[in-house]
C-alpha cells in the first residue's frame, strides 16, 4: 500500500508512530532519576542473520525490549557499535513500564553485546540528552564512519515536533548533526551541527573508497502533515556528496549529474525511485568493486525490499531485485532496511536488518515483540 492511498486509514495515521509512551507512566515516574546499568548478553555466531534475528526478537536483548532502525558500525578492534531509534529499556515484552530513549546504543565485542549505552536516566537518550526535550526535540542516528582523527563520526537527524507528540504527525528533520565518539570508551567528545547540516540529511548513508567518504542525502519526511504523513516528493530522491576520506569538517563536493561540484545547490539526484518507489530511503554498502543499495520501498506502506547496484557511488544505479518483505514476529508492517557492514560468515551473503510494527501501537506497548527488529540474508548482486 502506498502512502498516497491511505485516506481510509485516518485513525491509524494519527497513532501509527506513537509507540513512545507518555512520560507520566508509572515506569517513567518511578525510575526517571536512575542511571541504567549495562546489561551484557552473549550469543554464538553473532554476525549471522539467523543469530541476530533470534537475539533481537528475544526478551532482554542486552537491556533492550523494543526498538527500530537497527544500524551497525565497524569500530577499531573488531568492535561494533549499534544504534536504534525510539527504543525501550527493559527485560520483558511489556513496554508500558520500560524506560525510553529517542536514540539508544549497544556495543558488541566479539559475540557479546552490552547496553544500553550510558544515558542520564532510563527515560533519556544516549546522544544529546542534554539538548533534547522529550517528544518535542531530539536526535535520531543516521550513518557514520571513522575519521582521520581516530574517532568515530556519527551523523544524526535533529528532529522537531511542535505538537510535542514525538514520532507522530508533525515530526520533521530540521538539520543534520554530527557526534564525535571516542571508540575506546564511547565517550561523546563533541556534538553539534554537521558541516553540511541542511534538511537533505547528508550522512543518511555513508560509503567509502580509498580516497573519499560519500555521504548520501535523503530528506526522511515520514510524518510530514502536508503529505498525509509522508510521500513528500523529496522522498523520491537520493543525493550524494563527497569529502576527503574521514575529514568530515573538510570541503565537500556534490554530484551535479555530470561531475563533482563544490556548489551544493547544483546537486542532482543519483537515485530516483520513480512511481514505483516514491519513498526511497537508501542504505548503501561497498563490497569489493560493487556498490549495493537496499531500500524498503514506501516505508511503512510498501511491501518490497529493492536491491540496486552500481560501479560508482554516484551511479548510474540499476535495480536488480525486488524481494517481498513481510512483517515478522506477528507484526503488520516493515520499514527501515539497513545493510550491515559485514557479510554473513555462514553463507557469504549480505545481512540486512529491518524494523517491524503494528497499526495499533497500544498492542506493541503490551507486547514488545511486535516492535523488534529482524534480519535476513540477500546475495550480493553482480556489478552491472
């Protein structure tokens, strides 16, 4: 179902993303002053899609009880940082009394996960808690990469909802922020506007070659009230900028359709979803000489995961597969696909995570298994 065909879902539209509970709930008031402790959980074969699927669907995934937008990032020493949007801290499937953060993180060392990463209280985010006004102003993680300074640079969408209802109608990205994180202890060294900080959200996905970091821009307007919670024409297009590898405060160039240009206003889309993919969020990875993009078409409303390939980060991109993506764990819809930065060691295929949800959010609050992430394998396509 496309977002433009949702007139009959008015009731669902008012609540579709309102998974985050009122912060006057019993759990919030009882525990708001507590700094949560890390929970450690280990799982065999943790880089396989099957093991990750089992780990995250179970209760108490290293302190998480419900989450979406699974993103993983390589850190030095074979460690992996994970981030999630609008996630819950808890040990069972009842989310109603759990802590909540607009962004939460885990650290994976070997086969062991620890988290959620330190925040001021169980009802605050890991990154930017001091700058957020819960349900009104917050940060959602995008992609990131290691910088030449030896730190990890994570890009984030600075969100604002004038209705004070969090991830619901009216929530729109205002600008792109950048967090500089020390890998050894995950301390946030700095946080503020990214060098290219506009609403195109460069850094939504990042890929690198030997010389450059390529930052893909995507407007991510899921809750735009002017377009029935989405289907803003900007969601059809993906742009790309580049900077010297790991120098994220450096000078950027933008693909203008023919060449790299220092004038961002001349940027032209490198991907256009067309009528079949009018909501086209990117997740780009490089595997050898092949660039691969995974896009869950239509966000909540689409039914397929599309796979594109290119020989260059700016394309041209060729669609090669459309994979049905039904919801898992008893949920009703899928969204937020993300290619993990490794291949499944059991079969050499890509590992792609995605989110699951239900149209009646109160069901997810009673049973967090309906609001947990899933993983699948997809073979790496040949270069075009």
